[in-house]
């Protein structure tokens, strides 16, 4: 493993050691480490010589290796990058850009005209550059000299990237990550998952999601492995997915349990030819024990691990598994420390439920939201360590392991994503004719349920259509329940407990 100071050092070192080795494979192209570095450096030189403002640069790509090279080029130029889900509604993207205030957008020539039209609608219009224009021309000596000057002043605490997650106020929140947080996580992950240059890893998460952008990309580069960016369509056909993993000789996956569950339910693990998996890790939501048992049966020689984390902390805890292990959150990983605190801020006793506090290399905060940043993040006076209030409730069991209990707020995990139910409610309340809306999560059925009060003329399909204009698909309610009136508590608030009984 390469142990270095900045995340771009991983790619530089890998390109020097393995220039001709395949680094990333997508639907249309495979890129070597040498190609990744060369194109990243050209993008870095291009931006460093043109960007006067240290504002973020947005990435407008599908699932392709070029977005990885572009992200590293942006960082080489001393700027943070912001990967986007370009399939989401334009209204939501506009909200993101309102917070991001990007100086530029990098896209490809195919999308460039549409991106320019969208950019022109924004209050602060960013420059739009194409990947091809930035990488087809070799940088001049003057441009490389500027890049070298930028490199000399970059530090571990510089903002590396901004990933947007669901926000309770109706606007997505941008989590700012630093080099320090990502290098700490990367070095731990490579060691824990036994990664090296023989690793062939298949990415299930998109690159605008922390699991894909951070865990898949940086650990694979640091190990000198090979990363396969699997098309989203492949996950619709589970037996074909497993066959494709076998064909590509994939030996490591780090996926969300819902995908692993659907593979079991499709009987895809009964195929005669299975991939040569030697490491199977999962994160993002609870794993049903009966599903895990089927994976153990199919891959008896693989090592298994369960991970806990979020965009704000990457991975904070993990648990190595065998067939008889009782699933829990496990123990802290790497430089992280986890403490369970009660409402008064004191450390919870064993077995007592409290909020999880993560100490160590955590995110910088939320972009443009000082109030929320101060509520969630802090620095300990005694140790100088940064910490993050997760909002997750847990307890310590008799084995000393941390066991997840629930969320302390209205945030849930669904389809591998953290979702603020308040954002769905805010979107619903903008619909004309809808006077009240409450979104709850049916954990048993793994479904979002929207309870609402509305005029007779407003139909359920009209509500879903309007929600689809402002919310990504994974935030669409699976069920709508119309009520004559919302149940209320004695204090006059909406009685959410009564609504849950209506599931």
C-alpha cells in the first residue's frame, strides 16, 4: 500500500509504479494508471492557470472513468470537486448549485450544449468546460509551473470534495470532506480488506455517493488494484450481474445489503459459475442474517465484514464476520473513536442507549450552513480532536460491541441512501391543493409512506408526478395515504405515532 499525505499522491505514485496497469474499467473504455494521471494532470494545469477563485468545480458525468481523472485534476489545481447525480430533476440540481456556487462545470462534448443551457439559468453562471478540450492538448511549461506552485501550498486540511445528501430543510446539504479524512480512511481500508495490486473491485455505488466516490475509488488506487464501474442497468438482472462478475474475475465487492438481498432472492447465487470473491463487505443499512447466511454458503472461503459510517465520517466502525457472528456495528476503525453519549453529554453506561459521537478525522462541515455545522461538528478542548454528532442511537452490548438502535431524528436509510423525511415533506407541501403532508418510513416493508390531506381534485398520481420533478427516484414514496385530517397530540402537533399505526 502507498501511504502518502494527499489523495492525489496515491494516483501519482500508482502511475509511477504501474503506468501500464489497468486502473479503471467502464462501459466504453478502460484506463491505465498512466492515462489516469496524464489526463488528471492536464485538467489540473488547465484549471490552475484559469481559475482565480477557489470555488468548487462540479462534475457532470455518468458512471465513467473520466470522472475519476477529472476529480483528481480538480484537486491538483487546489480546488474541491462536487460530483453530481445528473439524472436528478433540474429543480433539485438548481438548489444544489445555489449552495455550491461553482466556478465551473466539467462535462463531456455530448452533454456540453445541454449543460450550457442549464448553467445559463443559474443566478451565478459557471464556466462550462469539456473533458476532451482539457485533455487533448499537452499543457505548456508555464501552465505546469503554475500547477507546481499550487501543489507546494496544498495541505491535508484543504477541502477535497463536496457530496450532497438529503437535507431536512428542503434543500440538499453539501458535506465538505478533507484530504486528512480520506487518507485516514483509505489507509485503514486497504489494510482491513487485504487489498493489493491483484484486487479487482466492482463498484455498485455511483460516484456522487460517498461509498463510490471515496471507498471504491481511493482504496483501489492506493492498492494499485483494478476498479470496474458497473452500469446501473446490470443491477436489474441479478443472474446476469453475477455472471458478469465471474467473467470480469471480480474478487472484492463493498455493496449495500439491499442489493445483496435481491441477488439472493433471484437465486443468482445458485449459478454454476460464481465470481472468485475473496472479500465481501457491506455498509449503509442493516443486513438480514438469513441473507448473509446465503452469501456465506456461496462463498465459504471469502472474508466478510460489516461497516458503519456516513458521508460525514466515511467508515467509523466495522465488524469482521464468520458464520456464527451476531451482527452489530462492531468496533472503531483506524484513527476513529466512537463514544455513546446521553442527552446531558455524559458517556452512556454499558447497555444504556445514547447518541453515537465519532472522534477523529471527520468532515469539515456543511457548505454554506454555519448553524448546522456548529450543531453537528466540534473540537474537543482537551485533545484537539474533531468530532461529529451522528444522530444515530446505539448501546454497548455484553461483548463490548456497539449495537445500532435507531435514528434520533427523522433521517432514515433506504435503498442504501440516507434520506431526510423532512425534505420529502417540504417538496409535498409545495404542491397546490395539498394542505398537509407527513412522510414516514415503514421499516418492515422498506417503504416510504406519504400521509396527506388534500383537495378532492388532487389525485395520487398527480402528487407523484410533481414529486418526481423535484426529488430523485429513491426518495419517491411507495405508498400514498389520503386522510380527512391529520391526527393530533394533546399539544396540537401532528401525532406521528398514530400515523405509524396506520401502516
